[in-house]
C-alpha cells in the first residue's frame, strides 16, 4: 500500500492510501512570494485553521502551487491538525476510491484537481469528499492550472461549490524573484549563489521553478562530491553533462 500522508493528533502516521509526502523544502519560509505574498499569507492562515474552509489556488506551471500546498500541510501539522495530500498529476494510475475516508481529516490538499475535470467517477468522489469535509467544518485546499470556471467540471453541484470557494490566483514570477527563490533554496542546503551564477542558470535553463530547484539538487550533490563551490565554470560543467541517463 502506498505511504500515507496523514498524521494523527499525536503525530503517528494514519494509514490512508495516498502517494505523496510533502517535501522538506515545501515550507512557507522557503517560498519566495514575489507578487503572491497575499496568497501565501492567506494560505498560511487557512492551514492553521483560520479563514475560509475551501480554497482554490490556480496559476501557470512553476508559479508555486505545489510548494504552497506542501507548506500548508507542514503548517497544519505544526498545529496538530490531521492532514492528507492527494496529487492528481498522475491520476491515470489512481482510482477515485483514493478519496474514501479523507473527509474525517482536518485538512485535505488536492494538487492538480483539474486533471480529473470531466471524469464522472472522480467528480462524484470529489463531491462526496467536499460534503464530508463541509459537514465537519474541515478544510479543503485545491490547486489547478486554471480558475474553477475554466477547468471543465461537468457535475453542476461540484462546479458551483468550487466556484464559491475562495479563489487565489498565483501570478508568474519574474527573473529577479526566481533568482531570489533559488538563493533561498540554496541557503537551506548551505550553498551560496552569486549574481553571475544566477544569471548564467536563468539564461541557460528552464525558468520553471521546480526545474530550477531540481538543478539545484544536482549542483548540491555534485559540488559536495567534487568539493567545489558553485562557480560559473562548475555550473557550466554540470549542466553540460545533463541528467544521469540522458543522451
């Protein structure tokens, strides 16, 4: 059975059929807000149990949706709330029954909910989960690549409930904010990225933030193995080799 993402109030894992644990880097402290500071503050309060109980977060890929979802989970756990995470990017390999029983948790986070829009069984399962959470005055946070009205949900009752949620749009990051985010992630790894290295990476690598963090993970491993600093020549060398298995 896949690893549970839910925890009981005393911190023990609760066995639920979920797939993803939030990563250690997914914290509000490691989120570079840029134009999304208000959205981050709102979600931080929601995770702690304040504010609206249903929040729909949308934005383009790389805008920080998954990071903020993980941050919500971590903050909720700090407040002794039982949390469950369902990533739907790989929904083709999942069954709607994965949502069964989640209505008993304090906070349920569903990433990429638009991936199952228009799928009747998934929409029915989401509708039942919504009602169970609502009956218990519990919290639901969803992410998608588009606003609720543009996702294509076909079950009218579900579409209306998502449309009535607190909708937060994440704006794209500019390069200055991306670089600040990369530096923030680097500091958590004990690394320093100067202006020359930052500019080199942004000019020659995907500007998608998860991709940048993935590159940072590689640089961290290889710098440690080679006992090197993050200089432009070293970064050029690592990037030229590509990911293991490429080519």
